[in-house]
């Protein structure tokens, strides 16, 4: 008999249905040669320092740094019952094979492996790796189970991530809390993210707006605007120089072609849901996870924006359907070389037959956006005609740009998501040398604009690209940044929960506590470049290019150096 372990009860029940395991038991289902159970998320967590030595219950500078020779783990209190069920099942004599059906990614691998280890299980492990919860995808996955050992490097990466977070959190948090007699929390990813918010808020607070002027000339049906003028007297003289007419010095016309974007990865989905619907990153992840478990979309925790080439026929025939699409986009969208563990997020084929009216409106909005984005990604280019009219007075240029949409292309699928209403300015037929009659002229006073506060949309983008300048351009973008697509929402929520940032409508603002922390933390542990480099190394561990122990020793060395620096200065 085989034991299948999924990450969540809903996923386990979907798998059990496909396998024919229908007999409900306490904490699992059984039938047709299978027992199917679940983990309820993280059942096992890293132990706190006091599990190694009771003296660590109190936070003292003298006890730092804390570098365990072997790391301890413990069952979380809330999930002890389910762990006991799993441990019993894993060690039953009737079970000869364990199938890891936890989410196909770094954290899913860690959740299973820690339970497997804590249960002292030694049985053969096979891995289910799927990107969709459709019955057909589950059947396909079970027909191509992989040996569990093939994912050892992925687990090593997950371990390295968890231990690195533990080392930074337990040591650096205690260090600054002891030094400043304040309960501070420092995180490998959260603190550099906080630093970006604090820096942006500081830029806004110290921004000094600069006044400048433009001269606007109203003619028949449109207006011409001068370039920026910093001196008001110059602007006034220019306005007075303008008579009742002005001669067109140049007219340029060109066709602008805009190609569609690729389908969603998790980060771009979270960004657009924040921009269009005001959803937080966590809300979007929760809605997408629910849609996945309802078999309506493919796996959401992905960092890929392309689909694999073997998906072309099914996607074209069953999802795109009768819609006209640009066949020239197929090679761009369906590119297996640009897919990591999971392909881009798209609707499942079976979802097109479902009654979506029963969905909560929040989930329905996310589903429709994912569907429309897929259609748009294979749509025709947007074609626009741009016309620029230029006139000159006393060496100053006045201009006006108008545009006309020739072919709306892929944008027809995204009309519902425009954030700003932009009316097309259609310019009259004007040629170089024409004399335009002016109805009026106006001197306008303007100010330079301060940077904008981070929203979840712009912060997610900043997290994704953080440290990009210190990583070779040949490296795929998905491997840069702070955190991963699956963890960024949690980082933002954690910063809010701990009182380091707060929401102000859509904006994310640093609190006094957050500003104070960033003021005192050493550059090394608040630098986006440092953490982005660590994320790159974690990716290299997962691919077998980097050694977990060497990575952790480097972090220990950096922590040791910082502790000694402060200890010597006291």
C-alpha cells in the first residue's frame, strides 16, 4: 500500500478522489491501495534557542552569537494531532512507499521532508510534481512519479533558507534589542524591504519642490505647450512675444507598435490585482490558492511567465478556442527554456465549463483577470498613429502630441482594467509651414513632483528587482530580488504585524519603530544587494551549483563579525 501526503486537506481530497480512495478515516482517506493524508501547512518548525540551552530564555549580549552544531526541530502545538496521525501512517508495516504530494516548490519540499525526518521514517519516497489540480493533471502526475532523491538539492535550498532566517533573526534581533533596550525584529528579507520603504519615505519628506513655468497656446481644437522654463520673467517675455498667429515648423508622424505582455507569474498577478482591485499581495495569493484548489487555475506560486511547448495544442484548442490570436506570439509565450519549476498562471481547461457565478466576487475578479491576460498575451499588437506638431518662437519650442488607435489588438481583452481614462487627442491635418491662429495664450505655474510612496504594486516590483544591478544580466530576472514570489506577501504582512510599517489607503508607510530600526541596523543586514545575493545562492543550492554548508558558514562569519564589532565598542 502507498501513503500519499499532501500539503492541505483540500488538495489531499482532490487527489484521493482521482485515486479512488473514498473511505474517510480520522485524518486521512483510504481505498484502492492508497492512504491519502495531509500536513496542514508547516507541522514542524525550527526550535527556539532555549531548546538548546535554558540560559537563552533571556536575551543577553554575552550569549551571542548562537550557532548550534545541529539544528533542532519541534512539532507545532496546533498541529500535534495531525503529526501523530502522519507518523503512525508512515511507520505502518502495510505502507511500502510514501508519495510526497506537497506543493511542488521549495517550501512544499521542506514541509514534507521535515515531517518525514521527525517521524523517523526510512521508507522509499516518490515525488508528485504537478502544476494543476485538474483530474487529468493528477492522473498524469501519478503516471510519472519521480524518485524523491531527485529533489535533495531543492530540500537543501529550503533548509539553507530556513537556517539563514533563523541565524539572522535569533542573533541580530537579540543583538539590537539588547543594545537599545527595545524589542526589535531583524529578518534576512524583511529588514532590507523595510529599508526600501524608509528610504522612499525619507526622500519624500526631504523633497523640495521646484517651481517652473510653461506657456500654453490655444489654437483651433488643440493647444501647444512650451518646454519647461525655470525663470518667470523669461516665461512672461515669451508669452508677450507670441502674437495672434504661429507658424508650424515641423510635423512628424509615426506608427507605434506595442506588443502584449506575457501571462502572469505570481508577482505580476499580485501587482495588477493591487493596482486594479486594491487587493493586498496576501489577499491575491489567498484568492489564487483557492482558485487552484478548486481546479480553476494552474499552480499560482510560480516565478515563470511562459508556458511549456507541450502545452500549445491543449491551450490553443481548448482555452483560446474560436478567438482570433496572433500565431506569431506562440514561440514567445510557449518557451520551455524560460519555465522554471512551474509555468505561468493560466485558467485550467475544465474551468471554462464551470459556473463561475458561484465564486466569491473577489476570486471571480482574479480568475477573469488571469483568463483575459492569457488571451491578451497571444493577441495582436496595439497599433497607434502618433502625430507631433512643433512650432518655435524666439528659440523656444511649443509642441503637441496626438494619437489615434489604428488597431486595438490585445488591449481589447484588458479594457475593463484601465486605471486612468485617457481620451485620444486627434489632431487636425496640419503641415509644416502652416500658420495657426491663436485663440489665447496662458502662463502656467507648475511644480516638480515628489517621489510616490510605495504601494503593494510598486513595492512588489521593487522587491523583485532589488539588487539587480549587482547580478550579471545573463542571469534570469526571476532569480533576483528580495524573497520569492510565494514569500513576498508574507514579508509585507509581517512588517505590518510587527509595527514597522502601516497601510494608509494604498500606500505603505514606515512607522517610527521601523525608522528607528533601519537607523541602527548595520548596512550588511539591511542591504537589498546582500539579500538578493543570498537569494541567488539559494537558487544555486537548489540547482546543485552551490553548497549549503558553505553558504551558511559565510552568513555565520558575517554575524560573528558584527557581534564582535559591537562587543568591542561597549
